[in-house]
C-alpha cells in the first residue's frame, strides 16, 4: 500500500532524511519512532504530498503522493489539530464529508464511533483537547481510507479513550487499512503494532517486529524472585548478584544464560514463592538502538 525507496530530503546543506526505505502492506500497522527532529514529520508530509523529496521515490498504492488518486486513498490525523471554535462537532464533520464527496448524513455515525455522540451539538470551542482529538479521528475515518497516516494520535486522550482508539485501529487493519503511526507513547505501540521503524538523525536505523528488535538490541532479561515468607535473606545469599528492592530480588540475565538461571531457581525452589523473566521493554530497546546508531 505504501512503498518508500531511497527517500532523501535536504534543506540547503542540512539533510532531514537520508536514503530511507520503508514499505507497508495492506492491513499492516507500523509505528514510526524517533527523537524530535529525527525526520518523522518530514517523512509523513512527503507521504501526503505536502513536501517534495530531494531524492528517492514514494508511491501510495502505485500512485504519486499528492495526486488525486493518492489523496482519495489516504487519511491524515496531525498532532496539533485546529478546528473552527464556533462550529459544532457535527457541523465540522459534515463539512469534511462534503469535501470528501460523502453524504453529510454520515456525520452522526462517525461521531458516535469516536465517542462524541453526546457532544455533537456542542461548539468545538467548548471541547477539551481530547475531544478535539476525537473530532480529528472522526474526520480521518471518513470513507475508510486504504492508508492512514497518524501523527501522535493519542495526544490528549485519557486511558479509556486510548483503548477505544486502538480498538478502532485494530478493526481498520483487520479490514485491510495500512497504518503508519508516529508516537512517543512507546508502551502503547509496543503491543498494538506489527512492525516498528526507528529513525535517528534522518536515517532508518531499525525496522522489524518487536521480537526482531529485541534480538538486535541484545539486551538482557530481568529476573524477579519473590522469596517465601522469612526466606529473603537466605535467598539473597544464594543470588549475591541480585539487587533487593523490598522483598523482591532482581537480577539481569543474558538470553544465553536463561537455562542456567532456571537451574539455580529449581535448586532453591523451597526458598522461592514465585519468579518472573521480564523481556526488555520497547523503551529500553529504543534507547539501546538509538545510542548504537549515534
């Protein structure tokens, strides 16, 4: 659905994007991560046809970005949304529907889908930031686009609204919509995307599933040991490399050493009430890959 090849963007002598390749298949959810200034917004604007590349190529289902065909297939939700404060939510979505050549009667259904049915008649000037973000999501849902480009889409949403938002994305992806999403909320995208691409200083430094990125980062697992009541001191003596936080013992474990740690746990099972192996989080992986790239 989206194919980016050798994409480069220069501003004078400054390189904003440097030979970036990225492809997204129908129904695939891809998170685009990177520090501020890494090139995420620049890449998205070129996908939308708002910026012309200095080199390389982009196609949206085989069409040039910004062409009528590509615009008809693409929906966009920017990070900072601005709507006319005097319009109601219903009036604003009806306006967008007319711009897209859709019946204005679809507005109420879209607002209901994003949880704004009760506020449809209220002026947008009275909306909270999270409510305005929902209006933006409603306009992005017009026509069930084949490609959705989302820039920090959960900004301003409360936890319940975020869960509902990702449920909507899951439904769209299940029906074939390709999704490119930029986010700083790594704990969210960790479990709600199929692939993760990381930009650093305009270059793509990683691209793959979470498990593939974990393998590439080669970070240790975290082992947590909960001792039986009254056995904390004895358990700590048998795992001298562990740190003790309250009653919990924590130690790092290389993936290759997992069997050895399991054997040590089994040998001391009378001292241990419970244990856990925790993989590195996406935050840890992101920091490791970004530092390695730098």
